[in-house]
C-alpha cells in the first residue's frame, strides 16, 4: 500500500519552498503527501513580502482530519510561525501518536532574511517540539540560536549537535550548507560527517524544506534514519544540480 507522509508547514507562493516543495518531494519519492498549513506567505525568489498566520486551532483541525482517516507513517514540520501554533502542533503530534518518525526542520529565518518563527516561539520549539523529534535538521544559523553556541568549524558543529541532542531530539543533523557544506549527524553516540558531493555556486531557495521532506518520505517508506538521511541528501543534490533560474532572486531547485 502507498505510504503516507504529512507536512506541517507554511505555503510559499513562488512554489520553491514550504508546503509546495514538500508535496513535490513526497510525490517524487513515491509517497502520498498530506498537509497542515500553518501560514500563507506572499513570497517570490527575492523576498517574503508578507505572511498570514492561520489560527492555531485550525492548524490542529487539519492535522486531526488527516490523522483520523489515514495511517500517517512520517511527519515533517517546517515554518511554524507562532508560539501558539508550535504548542498546538506538539499537542497534536502527541495526541495522534505522530512522533515515531517526526522530522523537525526548525525554520527560523528565510534565506532572504524574513522571520518565519516569532522570537517568543523559539523556547517553545526547544522545550515542547524538539523533545518529540526523531531527528531535527537545523542549518548553522538555526543550530547557533537553538544551542547558544557560535559555530565556526566542524568541531563546533559537533558540539552544537551534542547540545541539541540533550534537548531530547533522538538524532541531530546540523547542515553546513551556509558555511562549509559539511553535514554532521549525531545519534547520541556516534558522529557521522558528510563531505559535500558537489558545490554548485549560487543561492538556492527551498533546499532545507526539501531535505527534511525527503527524510520524512524515506522514513515513511520504512528506511532507517541513516539511510533516509543519505538518500534525502542525494535527492536534494540532484534537485540543486537541476536548478531553475526563473526569477530575480535565488535559484529554485528542480524536483
Ligand atoms: N517560506 C516558507 C513557507 C518556508 O517554509 C521556508 C523554509 O522552510 C522558507 C520560505 C525558506 O526557504 P529558503 O530559506 O530556502 O529560501
């Protein structure tokens, strides 16, 4: 039977990141994609021009409608917008037993510099959502905010992964894309260091969303975490190699 994955994230009108990237990724990787939309952004390749947050209880209602009807094998979270939405998502994940394969992409700021999570929600993500996660996938700026540690090299990435694991995430993937392109995966015991396959010059929109969605898709199909991360990384690398230059700002990756 077709496996089901869910994304709990924001809509991106230009179709490069957020819900749109997640559903394309689920489709490309052969799982049925479902969604609970947290916020709608007016956005293009250059900027996030506006964001409209949905009421937290309506985010919860979307999750419930899906979870009571189909077996959701894996979930990813992306843009969660406000503290109350984060609280509702954490509550629903527990209520509907969605934490076994929960991938938390702790989205804070877009590549174009727009805040995608209110400042007062950061502590709620740390203490209510991260402890439920099978894996969290911060980039370097996100790992710095969440761990309180400045990251300059791979040793610092490992230290941040260690601190984030202590918050209760079962695994931590610190993504070095913004700096050295090295990724560090920590399971509480062992560090795996991934050197970049290729470095394609340019700024790309939607890579983080796509990676966490691809991990969720691979988990939904029954893969273990390490295999899911490795397959997801190679999926994103393929999408980056096939990027599109459609707008005035960042390149969009192609699924
Ligand atoms: N917009 C939405 C709705 C998102 O969920 C995200 C990332 O999670 C972004 C924008 C940021 O995308 P990027 O930083 O890749 O441009």
